[in-house]
């Protein structure tokens, strides 16, 4: 249990670091550097919701609920650690505001768009398990540049906004919808590929 808690928190911290990098760098460069977060998750074998949702047997999927909650707490810890670097940076704060505005404007469609992120992340992790990081290195910038929500990255952005005093009620619903959408997307590769997926 201790390992589950610590490794789930660690995954949230790692994605929080990646999100922080994106806020400060932005654009394609920030999206590429964000890939460090998922690379670090796979290297450390920490427990990331979107890294596990497409691989766990159905009977073990209940552990995803505390996992995603602990990932979010890890993101909150990262937001608390780094909030002053965003508060003191006009460009980072502007990027965060842009993300928040985009999520609010598209909150009605987040369930659907989050499915795409789930597919990409599962295939990225599948590639790592096959011995190649290329799907990860390309896949992470793809979902970021397309504006597809990643529930753990978004948890960091929402937490950062909250820490900076910008909480709004729509964030809760949008985040929960992204969790469900990511879960659906994470499981689509396994559904479409069938035995070929399980053979990995």
C-alpha cells in the first residue's frame, strides 16, 4: 500500500514538472519538453492513471480510482512548490490563462476530446514496452498541440490556477469528464488490437 501511494504521488509530481515546463516554454518546444514527464514515469515505473488504464485487467481496474486521486494530489504538491515561478512570470501566467480559457470554452466537449489523449498515451506506453520511445516522443507533442485534454496534466493546471486564486466550479466537472474520456481512450487500442495488444 505504501508503495502504491508513493508511486502514484510521484507520477503526479512528474507530470506536474512537465506541466510547469510547458507553462514556462509554451508552444511546440514546451510540448516536446513535456514528454520528459511521461518518459520519467515509464523509467521510474511510477503509477500514472493514463499509463495504467489501458493495461490493467478489468478486475484490477478499481485501483485506478485512488491512483487518479493520488496523481492529482501529486500535481497539487507540484503546484504549491512552483506557484511563485508562475506568479512571477508573465508568459507562464499567460499560458496558464490560455489553457484555462480553452478548457472552459470546450468543457461541453471534453469527454470526447479526452478520448484521443487516452489512445495516444496508451500507444506511447505500448511503444515503450516494445522497446521504443518514438511513439512517446511524438505522441505527447501531438495531443498537446491538438489541445486534447490529459486529465493529470490538467489536474496540475487546475491546481495551479486554484493556488493562484482562480478557482471556478466548471473545473471540477471538466476534470472528471477528462478522467472518463481518457479512460475510454486508453482502452480503445486494447479493444481494436485484440490479441495482438495482449501479446505485447
